[in-house]
């Protein structure tokens, strides 16, 4: 019985063991099936990734052009350096530590970071992206000198901005991965960036190629290019004159300018100063030092993420596009809109009169005019010329709160314009349901609410172009590599806000502001400029901080371009009136822009004395023939030398001079040229300045006055006083009326 029991127990053990074995076998079969059927694809991919090197092919980023296809943003060829860490560690002629030391030297980076990459257990590590050719060649020489293995070089591109800081707030820049971070680069990143390609090649763990390796190539799709409405030449004009104004007026909060095509809404120039170099957007510039004194020394104490954060903070203000993201109280420039809505609603007529005694009482407040003595009785047009606050309070009251808000919306002041740039704001206005009498009064002369520069210039363009509010835009076309047009962006009319009749009347009135009123410093002989001044005190009132501005368009009878200039917070003790410091900047920008656009000047009888005459070329002619040719044009002649033929002249041929200018001729060669020192004529009247310069044997070009008499004074001269120049040199003088306030 014991044997039988023992046998049964033994069989049970065998069956149990066999069952366990079978269970394990079936579990193994199940697992294998699971891995092959369920996880098969995932594991295949994982194996492929472990056995392959996947290199991304960076597409060429599209270019950014100005409207005439001048390249504003392009690409330069660079290289990306990567390694197979195991292969680098296997080198015998240089240790990992020595290689890390050399890499940190070449790429000016941390040695420990390089050593960590070399000691990595991965198959692939990036050493440096966007390496310029000189650095890559330096590394190649090091590799060749020590016969090193494990390094890979792949061609890449780096964004390059040929004009540096030019139009920086419009163009924007990209990061190290070529992704747009600011401006058009950011907004049109999807268009510009293209689609990356790939090269997938099989490798062993050691990094050696597998004999039967495969390679898969997916071609990159290059990005498309963006054509801006910006005109590179006009942008240069605006940048030059705005930077001069920023320096001259010691602006504490910078400046902005926009030049727009009146009829299409295309932005021809957009400038914010100070600006920054697009090739080095995080550089600590002089402007950064001025804003954050001691920043350079502070950065020396920081490193890593703290350093990067501080640099970003310190340079961020440079990238703020004042023309788009800032809002300000427009001051008297807003009277363009108020006068237009009043005429359109027939709340006023040209024959209406408005009395100004120096102030006006609204509700429980007394509101003063800029002219504390008052303007007395004045017509509607004179009220605009005088920029009279009491008159405009009366005009606003006639319009009424409901209509005022209606036109405010109509002109686009309560919404974004939709410009193709990031961060656009809308300004701030009173709550429509709580728009009180005093609010209407102050809003009627441009205070107690804020607008953006884009909204203001769009409004002015609508008033000038027949009443059509056009959407301001910066992008004209999307094109491919061969400049074939992929997309053509057409001008967009938002709405008609005033009639052509009202527009025609306003053009006449605003032209009179420049010719007879507070905009005299925007006057330009031969070109009919219309416009309006503006001066607003920043909040809180009484802090002595102001924004000076001017809007002008030309020619007044057939407007082509409109220009807005904003000068933010002139330095302590500096003049802060828009009519005095902003109007001349608009004048200078419009002068060069209109000439560039081949808009023919039309001179009045009074202006003929300022008509430029092209100096004829008379070198090689006899003294007699040369003198006749020059004097026939209304120019004077002075001859130096005893020879019979002219060997040189000053000014040179095709120079532009005013009537009665002196042309100096030499007949004995260049060794006896007459040199004089330019006298200082700043603060002189036109007549006094002209006499000082002509007595010195120099020629004069006068800008900013209708005639040589009057109260204007010289505010700038070029070449500067004290400069030694050749007799006959043309000295350009800019005149301004210092009594102009608004």
C-alpha cells in the first residue's frame, strides 16, 4: 500500500511539474506572439532607431524682400557639427579631455559641457549648430592633424540680415533653430520656414557602417519668400531723420514714424528708435547701457540661465515696436478726425465762427486754450489753423456724443487694424454708456483717451484719399525661389467713412494749417503739404513729460503719401511742441520721399527764388563761353587763375543751387583752390544767414520758409559750422518758426 501511495504522489508531482512547464511554454508562446503581432511595429521602429542615424535636412528659409525685391533677410551657408561619442572616445592620439578642451576653445563654450557630450552613452550628439566656415575649417584642421574619427559635418543655413538694424522692428529675427521670434519672421514663420527633409542611414552600435546598410532620403521643401510693401529707400529716409530727431531732442522714450501710401494703405516705411542689430538681437548696445546703467558689470557676475534671463530683460525694450504696440494721447492731431466728422454731419460749415477768450467752461471745469490770451473770433478754418481747444470743444458738442462715438468706430479707433505684426494694441476710450459731457469736451481736442500710431495714420489717410478707410498692410506678395507670385495681397478697403466732398474740404483746410497756421515748420517750397500738429502731456498731468507729433500728407491736391512722426518725451528743458520739433521731421521725410517718387514740384511766384538750378559742366570751355553758359541760368561767376580754359569748377556739374548762387571757376589747375571756413548761422534769420554765407563765398540752399524774410530762424546747417570747405560749396539751411507751439 505504501508503494502504491508513493507512486501516486510521484505521478502527481510529475503532472504538476509538467503542468508548470506547459504553462511556461504557453506563456512564452503568448509573449512571442504578443511581441510579434501587437508590439511588432513599435519594436521594429525602436530597433531601427537604435541601429540608425537620423539626420534632419534643414530647408532653406525663404527670403524677405522690400517692394522692389531688394533682399532684407537672407541666408548664409553654415555647418552643423555632430559626433558619435563612442568613436570619439576610441581615438588614441587625443584623450576625451583634450578633445573637449579644443572644442570649447574653437566654439567658445564650456569645456565640461563638451566633455559630457563625448562621454554620452548615446549614438549621436550635436556639438554645435550654425557654425561659420572659419570655425568649421579650424575644427577640420584639428581632426586632420590628429587623425580623429567620430565627427560629422552637415551643411546648414543661418539667417543673415544684410542691413543690420535696418527696419528691425518690421523684419524681426529668428532663433538658433531658425524659428521666427519677432516681426514678419514670426508672423510668416510657416511660409518662410519650409518643410524639413531627412537622411536615415543604418549604423552599428560602434558607429561603423553596416555592410548591407540602407539609406532613405526625404528631400526638404524650401520656404517661400515674403515681399514687403516697405520701400528700402523711403525706409532709409525715415530712419535717418528720426534718429537725428531722437538725438537732437534727447528723447527719453524713443520715437516712431510711419510712411503710408494714402490710396492703398501700403506701409512704405515703419521706424522705431532706438533699434537693434538683427544679426545680434541680444547685444548690449549703447542704448541698453543708457536704459540700464551698469548692466555690463552686472552681467559679469551672472552665468547660465540667470545671465540669459538678464540679457533678455535688458534688451527687450529695444524690440518694442512703438508704431504698433504703443498707445498714446494724440493731442491736436486728432482734431483732423473731429473736424471731418463735424463737416460730414453738417454740424459746422466753413462760414461758422467760434469765439475763444483763452478758456471755456464745461460742466464744473474751466478748460484753457494753449493760447491763454485767446484767439478771439475765428472761422472754422481758422480754428483748425490755430488748433484752438475752446473752438473744438464747441465743435465736438455740436457733433454730439452719439455721433462722436459712431465716427470713432468708423475711423477704426476702437479695433485693431490687423497689421501683419505681433502685439498690436487698440488704445483705450471711454465706456460708451458713460461718455459724459466733460469726456466729450476733452476728447474733442485729443485728450483723455489713447490711440495707436497705426490707427492715427489710417485715419489721416482716409481723410486725404476721398474718405476711404484702408487696411494698413506690410506684405505685398508671397513668392517662390524664382520670384513667381504664389499669393498677391491686394489693398483692402474697410469702409467709406466720410464723403469725397468732406475730404476735399479737409485737404484744403489742412494745407492752410501748414502754409498759414501752426504747421508752418512742415512747409516745403514746391510741394503742397497738408497736416496737423499735436502735443499731449503724459499721465499723470503736471509731470512735465510730453509726446510731440505731426501728421502730414502730400501733395495736398492729389495726396500720394502720408507721414506720421511721434517724438516721445523730449529731455528735460527741451522744446516739446509737435509744431516745433515733429513737423520739421515730417517735412524732411516727405521732401526726400516725394523727390524719390518723382513727384514734380509746383512753385508759386514767391517760391521761385528757391527753385534749384542744375549747375552746367563747363570744364574745358573758354572763360568767356563758360561765363555765358552760367550767367544765362541766373547764376553768378567768380574766376580764379590767368589761364584761358576752365580746369575745374565749384560746385561741380549737375549740383543743385539756388538762383544767384556763385559758381567758382579755376583756370590754373586744382592747386590754387580757394578754401573757406563755414560760419555758424544757427539762430539767424534767413536774410542774416544768407548774407553771412554769401559774404564768405559760399552758396545757400534754404529750406522751410516761403521767402528770405520773416521770423523763422536757422535750426540746422550742413556742412556744420567750422568746417573747412571749398569756396562755392552749397550750405543747406533748415529754418523753423520757434513761436509755433502746438
